[in-house]
């Protein structure tokens, strides 16, 4: 009984202390200065390619899942 109580108390203490420790650590860091930025306007955005690939994958998945390739051969027949 006491072991369960101490374990519960230790877990509760750890859950309470973790955000407080993380909050203190956040003030010690400063962002790095950015002298030069990258010019990404010349390259096509990767989001377009990812979006097209996702749409193609969804369409192919629907086609494969519906099985529109001669469904009569896959159906069972009675003797």
C-alpha cells in the first residue's frame, strides 16, 4: 500500500516539475542572428509536388480498393 502511494507521489511530482524546468530553460536561449537568408523564389515550391503526389496516391488507392478490373472473375459462383 505504501509503495503504491510513494510511486503515485513521485509521478505526480515529476509531472508538476517538468513544465517548470522547461520554462526556466527557455529563457537561457536567444535566437541566432540571420545575416544571410536563402533566396527560394527561383525554385518551384515543393508543396505543389507533394500535393500532386498525394492526390495521385489517393486516386490510385481508390481505384485499387474498388477493384474495377473485371469484377466478374473474382466473384464466387455456385455449382
